[in-house]
């Protein structure tokens, strides 16, 4: 396997090694290289040398990922009480945890407020005045950050350009007064936060900077002494083979400049950037169907229940055959489809690729982020196993589910 390129493309993974893993553990199988996760964390830390890097656990909250990043010295950003519980269990300390409460269910607030009683260093980010009230009702007066709705967003699609969506955060103009109000009510007001969107590319730099500048102006206008400004995550990775990687340095530089006149610490919350290219999904062709002008349909044992992103966002994932004889096969347009009877169950459409054969192993790239995390059991399909690569060894870190796992919660 090629060691540590700046971007790990699907072609950088060794086909024989991946085939061996598929043979040993079966498919569909997520493979996650924890050493690569650690290198990606180092890359962000190097671009933002004085920032606190909090991993957005929603990208992949598996214990193996969380505990490796805790060991590496990362912090964590949690989107739910469950993520907070999993992060603490994986080894993060209270001071490492930022909990971003987006329209939080009562049970989430109850749980996190209870956890914060023993861990007063934990920080809760509220995205609405109402959430601040609900925290006060629960007797919480600990570390509080406010999520700002900056009014601009960007990212790999409309559905993830959260900065432009009013359901996330308090309008920027209202934030200074709310910060002061919360401080007067006894909260330990420590920061402001915004998230531009997910999958930011080099072209999105200006939008991201506009969000950082909005945060800076909020921090300037408040009389509350803030400890940090959290500019969110969203750093994109190239999903298409021809796409250039995101250049983090100019983003980091512009972010630092925009905040230089403020006496605040910088926080970033990357999710995808740390785990996406550390993971691949392995799958096996089970059905080959010639489809005339449409080329060939390859039915595989992974689908929208295993990797939801193509169905959810029309997301592109590079797919590659792991078979040794592909150079001898004719090229055709191959559409890779899953086993679910939904027309959205398409992992790749009309790609120029060698004619598939039943039993072929395929690898799907950049599957480490929002892959296993979004996997589901629709059509009673057990979720796949996850194998981790670490320090030259491989081990199962999440076993393959069974039908019994699916029915375990049912009562007669
Ligand atoms: N922070 C917040 C508040 C988010 O909502 C998200 C993603 O939705 C992230 C961080 C991480 O985004 P990404 O995985 O694109 O870095």
C-alpha cells in the first residue's frame, strides 16, 4: 500500500491487500486505516498550528476512530447526546468535548446537562435563544457557545450548505445581545460558532471567509470576553479522481488574518477531512446484466443501506475493480446497483470500466466519512462489518450484524 500521499486516492490502495481482506472478512466490508486518520489529523493541525482541532464525530463515530483521535490529542465535536456518551467512553475528557445542540430533543439536553455536572469543562453550543432557555430550565449555567447563522453557506450540495440555512444558529445581528443576556443570566459564555457547509472546495474559500468575518464582527461587537471562535468544519476531499485536493493553507492563513485583531483562540471542526480517504468499502458483484445502450448493470452486495450518500445527495464515489485480469477485459459503461428495490439504489452510474464478472470484488473510494455512520437496516439488511488497519495489522472493530441484531429490540 502506498504510504501517506497528501491525498489518498482509491488507486493508492493495493488491490491484492484489499482482495485478501474481502476474502477473510466477507463483503460488504468497510476498511478503515486508522494510521491514515492520524496523518490527516496531523495535516489539519499543521495547517492550523495554534487551533484546537475538534473532530466532528458525525462523520464516523466508531469507537476505534474516536479513541485513536483522542490518543492523538484531538478534541471532538458531538451532534447528539449519544455522540457525547460515545466520545467520553472512547477516552475524550470533558474539556475535549463540544456538544452542538441542533434543535435538541429534551432527552439529549437532559443527558448532556447531567454529564456536564461532573465535567464542568464540557461546552454546549446553542443554536437558538430557546435552547439557552431550555438549558437554564435544567439548571445548566456552565460553558456556553452560541451558534451563529451567518446567512451564507457553501459545500458539495444545497443540502449540506448549512451556513445559508436559517434552521442552524441565531441570526448574526441578534448574537451580541444574546451573548450578553446569557452572561447576565449566569452562563459561562465562552465562544461563538458557525459552520459554512460540508465538502468545501478551493472555489468555496471566499464563502468560508465571509462566514469567518461574520464571526469576527460578532466577537468584536459583544462586550462578553470570549475564549474562542469556532469556524466549523467542512473541509472537502476530492471524490472524483481528476479533482484537485483542497489547499488548506490559504484557508488557514485567511482565517488567522480575519481573527488576528481579536484575543480569541481558534477552533476548527473537521469531520470528513480526517476520515474520508482513510476508508474504502469492499463489495462483490452478484449479478451481471447486459442492458443494451445503457451498458452493463453490475448488481453488488452493497447498496443504499450500506453507503447512503449517492442516494441521499447524488454523491459521486470512485469505484474500481480489484480483479487482476481487468486489463484483458473489454471496457463498457458499468452501472453499479445495490440489492434494494428502489431506483435510488445506484452506487455508480455509467462509468467506463472493464466488463464485470460475477464474483468480482470492487472497491468504493472515500468511504470513511458518512459511510458506516449512515448505514441502515432498510429491507432487513444487516449493517456491514468494519475492519481497521493500524500499525501494520488488521482487526474487526465492528462485527457484521445479523438478522437477530435487527430484531433484538422487538417485543412479541
Ligand atoms: N461541525 C458542524 C456543526 C457540522 O454540522 C458538521 C457537518 O455537518 C461538521 C462540523 C463536519 O463537517 P465535515 O464532515 O464536512 O467536516
